[in-house]
């Protein structure tokens, strides 16, 4: 049975023959902030599969195995090394048989074999140093040292998981691959140190655009891949254009031309999305740099998206038909859950909303829309005509206010005027 003997985070896993009689070093670990998870060697060998499932959920940086005459500890070691999580984790032995088996243990790959009689404080300091080195090693595998984004190795593993989820759930998955244009020229003009600062500033802009399950990793050099589960390629394209615009403003700060070329692609069944996106990116860079491209040729990228919020289904039906005929991509919501889902999945250009929705006030609607995208324009189109209400709507961020009933032509004019400001 897996037991944590103190309240600190469980960093050390200790396999012992007698979990009821713990050595002094276990208590000493608490002084240094290390939790110690205790597991019976006997229980582990009898119930490997169940114990492994428990261990995989734990945060472990070091394993200590208590040695024994029968060498069950060596068999346990071999079992641990078969599991991916523990293949490269530092494992050391504690035992009485120091001279006879130390070399054998180290030949198997153990980091050390120490006498059980070792001074508790000395042992804990050794463990502290081993854990520190191991954690640095693990971090170097997960995080890019310059940018703090995921490394290519780790990022590609996460991408594969998201692809599997997309296949299983038949959900959307889009990516944006970004390449810093003429990075070598930037380094030549302003120096490598300043060039690294450019990379950090750019990745900061990229990371600011991530939400929920989105993530980013450094593919190589100035190339970064942003992954957007449950997002359409059209949404990511518009986001990419915003990113490119923000990054271009760094040119003034660093006194050198800075731009990115990007490629947006939506996952298609069984394709190698990263490989295809990289090939397409190269073609796009040869065509014209400094732009974000959409590889899905069949998607109309010039259409505007509109979200209509109203609990009156008949009203929604009429308005939806009108603006679909005007080549808008039209979404409708008549309750809070639908509204939240649409805002999380799509980049909306303009919202036409009643000032109240079941479960949400007009103020909350406006805040929710602006939280999803501060550039989305909002028209409050309502049967209510109170001056106080109008003032509240504008104070919260509404861009226009129109009382119903109103001429459809008047609504068209208001929409067109706001879209011209985007």
C-alpha cells in the first residue's frame, strides 16, 4: 500500500521490507521539504499492475530500494526499468551487503549502492543533490531554455495526444506554425544577445494568445508551433493575423525589420499535420514573407462572422436567414451554455444581442463577449428603451445601441459602420 509519511510533496519513493519501522533519514527528509512515499516490496511484487497504476499518478524524482539477501530488490529494480516513467529515473539501493553487490547494482544502472548505516543527514543531502540534478534534466527535456515554451520532443508528444483525441471525439484541431523571418539577418544586424531578446519577445506575444488546452512548442530556431484544440482554422487564421501585426511593431523597438510568416492548418484524418504544415510554410515563404496563410483552400476567408443572441427563436430564425444571404457566417445563441461554447470556438466579428438572456444579464453578456475577444463589436438590439440601460450598455463596452422594432436597413447600416472600424 502506497503511503506518504509526511505532508510534503512526494518526491522520493522508498521500497522497504518493513514499512512499519522506518529509518531516521525518512524523518530527516521532511526537514528539507521532501515527501517520502513508502511502498512494501512484498506488496509490489505480488500486485505489480495495481501498484504501477498508483505510482504513475505520483510526482516522483528519486527511488530508493532496500536490499535483501534474496535479491528480490534487484528483481524489483528490473521491473521498474521496464516502465517508461522510470527508465531514466535515478534509483539507488540501501543495504548491508555493500562490498559484495555495489558493483553489480551499478552495472545494472543504479546510481549508487549505499550502506544502511550511513549518517541520516549525509544521506538526505546526497538525495537533495541527486533530485536537483534530475529535475534540471527533466526540465531540459520539457522546456526550451531560451523561451520557456515546450521543447520539440515534448511538444510533439502533446500534439500526438491531441490528434488522438480529435480522431476519437471527431473534434476540431487546428495549428499555427510561425517562423521568424530572416532571423540570421536580425542576429547579424543587432547581435546574438539582442536577437535572443527578439525571440523571447515574440514568444511572449505568442503565449499571450493561448487559452485553456492551447499550447506552444519550439520546433527549431525561429520556428514555433501553436496548437489549438477545439478551434477552427478560420479562428486561428484571424488570431494569427493579430499576432503578425503585434510582432511587426517590435521593429521600432529593436530598430530592425521584424516579421513572421505563418501557416494555419486544420487536422485532417490520418495526415502528418506537422510535416505537411512545415512543407507548406516553406512554399509560402518563397511566395511572400510576413503573412499568415491558410492551407485549407476550401474555406472562405473573407466572410465575416456574426453572433445573434436572443431567447426568441423566431427572431433568431429571421435574422439568421437575412445575414446568411448577405454572406455572413452566422451563429445564434438563446441560452448561456450555447453562448459560451460559440465564443470559445469561433472568432466573432460582431455580436447583436438582447440586453438579457435567461441566466445572464446584458452586462454579463457584454463582459463575456469582450473577455473572449476585446475587438468584437457589440450592438445591443433590444425591446427595452431605458436611458439608464443605454448608459450601462455603453459603459460596459457596447459599441452601438438600437431599439426594437427598427428597420432592417438601419441595422445593416450600423453593422457595416462597425465592421469598417475593425
